[in-house]
């Protein structure tokens, strides 16, 4: 897909409602797919700040940490994601 257009859309969504965790999480997904892992982490952290009960950014942050070789930190994120939503344990 057109990842640059997706980033622009998520930026606009954040501009329209900066309190929703989902645009931050989804922007993180696009950034991670582009290999921009540190920027993705910033998005996931912001999503978690906005809604600590949303399991998805915890899981996605775990994926980036695992990719970066930070397995213990990744496991902490995965454990939190499962604690919040046991269906989010794939």
C-alpha cells in the first residue's frame, strides 16, 4: 500500500483528536513496517500513555523491542498485552 499516504492520514487523525490512542498505534505500525523502529516506539508509547488499557500498542511495542533484540523488555510488553486482553496472545 501507500505508506506515505497512510502516515499523512494518521497525522491528520491525530490532529483532529490527539486524545485517541488508535491513530498513534496505527501510525506506529506503518513506521515499523518502514523500518523506522524508534519512531514507531514513540507512537506506541504515546498510545499507551493515552490509553494504558489498550492491549494493541503494548503488543506492537513488544514486537519492535523483540526486533531490536530487547527480549526481556518485549516479554514485559507481551505479558501486559495478554493481561489486558487474553485474546491478544497470538
